[in-house]
């Protein structure tokens, strides 16, 4: 009887790609994959350790599975991912219920690790993070029509608040031929929407080719038969070149959407964050994007309560958000992370005040999002079907303006039966806070 393995992937979509690679390896070596830990012999937790909330979620998951192990419902527990990579031996000591505590550099050896664990060994190892794994094949755990394409690993930006470089290592691009090989495999597997990801996709190729090759990569991806939507996530504003903007505007398959995390707009705060941008540069890149693509969807993320942020600087951020009118926006209270430069800054702001400022920004954004949705009334949008809501008795999906998992939905009726992954035209007839309502038009 095959040994049953359950894998949970916590945190970001970059972690999800790592989990999908491990799933492929496990299945190809004869292990049976299950979705419920209560049904598994072995549990693998791919942890996140980016900020405090993510660490808490990881710890809660580990303790929950540890309890199942005590009850005899799970036999072995393997921990990997960002939390274990960040805390290494400390994690091995604090989680004695784990039969293996390994780093990100060991994910490629998950089958070997599992085999050793099943033979009674306890594994604690953290291999170097020097290469980038690109197998070309993995088990797609998202809806079958969309997937994430990770084009680089690690980060070399050294923002003072961020632990990613110490966790994931320096920025390492995947060779272009390998990226394209995986993209072709995904398209042949039925994927029509590719979401391009890395810690900083705009830096792609600098380490391999001496310059950013993102525009060239995008042109090549657009030639792949079967792909319909190509979306850019995690673009640093200071590296958005005129060439990249021109590529986005010209290529029909590239959706007019860009995720551009800016974190703040005040020049002094940006400098303390070790972000090379300035408020003036932010205004300029947004102007250039909108000039080339008037309907472009701009998504960003912000941090409130960064050490030393004054009330005046926070109010400047509020005004900036109002002036720009980002289509999509997420705001997070600053998380003081050990090992980061900002974590040692002396002028830390009270946690309650950090959270309050984030709430103010999100309340402001709610009105901006409402106004954006109101402007969509009566328009016709292309959407992809994600499923059928039996309670609401309607279909739901996303338009090109909505990235999977982080943005809104569109709920709609249809006189004909639809399948997950179908692309349809929707006339927008009503709206909710962040979602749209409509009907299929032929």
C-alpha cells in the first residue's frame, strides 16, 4: 500500500511553486498525495517566516499537526520553507515533534529526506541556496487554467525592513530557455493565464546577462500558443523602463495590470527603508504607465508605522494614495523583524498606532475602490470562469483587472452552461464593496 503524504503550502505564491515541485517529485516516486492531514502518513509543511503574522500561522499549523501525530493519526512530520530556513537550529530545537527540519536548499531532495525519515532518522540540514531549480514540470495545485511562473529566486535589494535576502539568498535569475520551457509545458497542460513572479521581476536577467531581459522574456512568452493572459507581479518602480512599458502596451496577451509595491511615498522614509525610489520618481513612472496604457490597473502595497514615521509623513502618504487613486491597494502595519536593520532602529512606533494607520489607509482605499467599480457599470469585460456558487445560483470568476487570490471577483449569470477556465464577456450591472455583478453577453 502506498504511503500517503499531505503537503501544506503557507505564505506566498513563490512558496506555492516550491510546494508544487515537491509534490511532483513525491508522486513520481510512488507516494500517494492527499489533501487532508488526518488521512496522511507523512505531513510536509512548507512554512512562511516573512513577518510575525506569517510566523504565527506556521507555528499554529505545526502544533496542530503535532497533535495529530501524538494521536497516531500522522506518523511523520517534515518542516521546510522560510521559517525553518530563517531560524535553523532554533526551529529544530523548538519543534521536537518534527522528524525533519530542513532549509529551502533541501526542497529538491524531499524524496530522499522522506525516505530517511521513514527509516527512523531525524534530519536537520540546511544546504546552500546557490542554484535555482527549474524542472519544467510540477503538480498544478491552483485552478487548472492559471499558474505562477517563477522567473527568479532570492533578492538583493536589502530593504531595511525585509528578511527575504537572509532567508532566500541573493537574487538569482532562471535562464530564459528554462523559463520558456516551463511556460510551454504549462500551456500544454491547459494553463491559459500565467502570473509572472519573483521577489523583483523587473530585475530579471541582470545577474545572467548584465541587464534586465524582462521585455525580451515577455515577447517570447507571448509567442507561446495557448496562453491568453500574462500578468506581471512584484515590479519595483525604479526598474520599470520605457522599454518594459512599451512591451506591455504592444503585446495583446499581457494584461494591462502591474503590481508595483512602493511601501511609502515620503522621501525620508524611503531612504530609511533603503528603497532607491523617491516620491518624484513614483509620480513619474505612474504618469508614464498611464500615458501608454490609460486603463492600466495599478496595484501596490504600503507599510504604515515604519520606525520614525511622523504624523506629517503618514498624512503625506494618505494624500499620495488619494492623488494617485491606485486601483488595487494593500496596506500592512510595519512588522519589527529580528535580524533586519529596521528592527534595530531606536524610534519604533507603538504597534497599536501602526495598525491604526493601516486601517486609515484601507478605509480611504475602500472609497477609491468603490468609485472605480462604479465607473465599470454598463461596460463589457472579459472574464475567466472560476466556478459556480450554488447558494447564489450564479457563476463567479475574474476579469483581467483581478489577480488570483488577492483581488476581487465578478459574479454573473449565464443562459448557457459554462466550464471552469472558459473566457466570457460580461456586462457589468451592479457592484459590491470590492466585487462586480453582471451577466454573460454573446
